[in-house]
C-alpha cells in the first residue's frame, strides 16, 4: 500500500525540505519503520531508544489518532495519509534547574541509590537540595539523622540543648563514649559529618518554644519530630500546620512505637489524632518508664524512610495512616487516620491561628505546688540518723529497678500496688516516699495524703540524687 | 534564525500570563517566513492547558494542535512556535522544556513575577537536540 506521510514544518530539515513522503507498508508500524530507515535524522525526534514513539509524538491516520485504533498494528490502505502531530509540552523549572549537581565522588557514594529508578540521579539531587529539620538528637533523632546523612540529605538542622549522658548510649547511637559530657549537637554534628562530609549540619542550641519555633521551622522543607514530651509535640505540630510543612511523627514507649506523616494540606495532623494531651505524669518518659534500645532505631528509621520518600516523591506516604509497632510481639499494625473537620488548627473553622503556651495546654504549669513536701538527700540522711526506724522510707519503684540499686532499710511497694497495700503502713509514722528521679514518689505522696497519712514527704531527685550525694558507690541508671 | 513579534501580540501574551498566574498559560504562534528565512509572527492563539495536575507544566493536546494548525492554514499561515509562561521562574527553558522541545519551532517564554508579567525570551532546540539556546527576539512597535 502506498501511504503519504505528512511531515510537520520542524522536521522538514530531515526530509530534504519535503512536506510529505510517499512510503509503502501494510501497517502503520511498517510505514514508520520505512520512514525512519530512509530519513534516519528523524529517529531522535520521533522514537525512544527502545523504538517506541516518544510520548509527545502523535500519529494520526487520516483524522484519527492511531492510539484509538490498533496503534502501530493498524492496517493502512492505498492513499491513506499518516500525519505526525506534536503535543507541545513544557513547564517552568519547578525544581529541576534549581537542583544541585552531583560530584563524581557523590555519584560513587550514592551509586546504590542511583541504581534504583525511583531514586535515580534526579531523586539524589532532590535529596541534596533538601533541608530537613530534626527536633531532638536523642533516641529517635540518632538513627534518623544518621540515615538522612548517609542518604545524602544536603542540609540537616538539629534542635537540641542537652548533653550526652551515659544513660543515653544504650539507644542514642549518633553519640559515643568519646563525646560523653559534650553537647548533643556537637556530638551529633561530628558523627554525621564523619559519616558524610557532603552534608551540612545546622545546629540550633535551644529548647523549641512558641517564641522560636516558627523562625527555626520556616527555614526547612520538612520536619522530623523526635521529641519525647507532649508540649513540644503539640508545638511542632501546630508550627508545621501554620507553615504548611510536613511533620514526620514518631514516638516510643517501652516496647511500643508509632509513626505517621502529618501534613495538614493533604491529611490529618497530630491534633486530629490526639485532640487533648494526656494528664501530666500519666505517660512516663523514657527516663521514667524505660525503653528498649532497638525500638527508637526501628521507629526513627521509619521516620527517615518517610522523609526520604517525601523528598524524592516515591511510594505511598504515611499521610492518613498511623503505624503501630509492638517489639515484643514483633507486629506492625496500621490505623487509618481521618482529618477531623473540627480540629482546632487544621479543621474547617480553626480556632488556633498562632502558637500558644504549650506547657499550660499540657497542664504542666498547673501542677500543684510541692514546696515543703520534698526532702533532700542530705536531709533524709540526717533525719534517718536521728530518728532511726521511726522514719519509714517507701521505695515505689518496680522490683527490677530495686534490683539495680536500693537504699538500705527502704520498703519496696511499687506505685501501682500502693493503693492496695496502705494497710501495711503505720498511719502515725513519718513517711518518705522515694523513686528513681522524684516524680513517681510525688504520685505516691498524693495517694498517701489522700488516704489520710499526715506526715509524708518525697525524696527530691529520687535514688539518683541519693546515689550522687550520699552513696557514691551505688549503681546509677 | 530570529523571531519577530508585534508589540500587540507580546502584550496579549503578557496579559494571558498574568491571568493564568499562578498556573501556566500556553498558546500557539502563527505566521510566515520572510524572504530571508526569519519568522514573522502574525497571530497568537491561546491554547487550553491540558495539564491540570501540576501548575508547573503545560500541555497542548494534539487535537488542539491540529485545530489551530488547520485554522492557520486557512489564512495561509503556519505554526512558527509556541509560548508559555513561567510563574515566578526566569524566562529560561527548564530541563523538561528542552526534553520535550521540537526542532525548528520557537519557544517563547514569559516570566510572571508574583502575578506581574516580566521579561520575555525566545528559545530554539539546538541541532544536537539536547539543549535549547536563545534566539534573537525582535519586538515590532506598532505603526
């Protein structure tokens, strides 16, 4: 069959200026092959390396797009006209021209990423251009900042104000024995730069507050929340909603962890999940409740993963999903999260338009005044010397904590059992409650006061203060 | 090669880019070649931007392209190139522009800066078909 191929103006330089070429073949594919054989210069403009039509090149057989027929298998007839029609596409350099280039050393370093089509050179350049803020350089901040640095995230900001302590090293793997006693920011920065010198680490030595949060978070593309307390978590959430930033959430407790990606533009925020914080003291911190060291490694790695996926635009993000992980059962569960239309910050009629006082919101400033109810370690030692057994010391920690260390002569009654074991106590005795750091012993004090015990005090700073000031040989944890 | 654009058409494109902001506008430039081979634009036909998923992209569908082309032919004109706007980005082709560019056609890009039309430049694909280089753009004042 003899078919006329109509050549658009831009391609006529490849057909010696002709606007039409006569070719024969039985199908569109055969005619096209003939055209590319006789006019090889057209190849680059019409087909990809694998021989398929480029996606902005359209072929019309007479008046119909061949995609609506049998594509290149479409039969042609004598006198048919095959027309090449461009789709004209383009756009502003949304990201691509702004993306930094990779050096040869970086190409080698990231080669295992570049082999993945979902990352590739463009994804790696997006990672290099990305600015990620991690709140906290602790349990979650450690693994996630290590993985982000290793992955080649160009700029990592870290907010922290703490110092590396021996009890941190069981899980906070960005720090080491050599950096004990130094600020976590410096410790983390030196480790991350050692891991990947291409990464720029920006340190913010501060407690994140309503005064500084917007100014710090504004400088970054995405925020990863590695905080361990409710006021900061609500603060990070609200600041991210107000600034339209994604917030990669993770939290851990003993053997359980959770993670999600809060992005109010496309899904729920932290307040949609937890409208109100729990009463202060109800949920113990890691220092109080303990945490399995690997757990933040798993949850922090999930946070790093979501951050990287968000940057390169690959896969299904955790937006609208809450992942729950149980380390003892080794089980992941997933909950669907819905955006709450009544959410005070991201709902349809928000009532919060600026950052608030999060300590007060979480009830922390509203704690009762304990002055006069506490006793220091030195006072306790003196009074015990004077009063002997008339001063009863109740240790309200758990038995496994007792095994690590305890004060000679103390009685162990774990806080949870205290209400049922009040009968073991002499109502007229002078009582001192004691725990690890002085928080659970305050709860115990409230229970005893509520039950009518008159002379009760709590050991300030718990057994840790005792070990520090009175018994230097005692194990601390 | 060079492109001649009447001032009134440049003005039309500028208004269209401002109206479309923050999305991109796009359209077809029709005209003829003068004796020296320079492109002389006579008309600018706005096209429907078929990309609605991404404000940083535009697409003129082949059907729209054919309609505009046959209308131009009826007036003895042909397609010389296309125009589109870059909201808040320089009037320089993006990698995506170069990847999708056809040879010979002129690609006129208008920068729209915070909603206000700014500079205009014209680009063509180089002979290697890999990158675009700017071509001389002559704006004709009205007589």
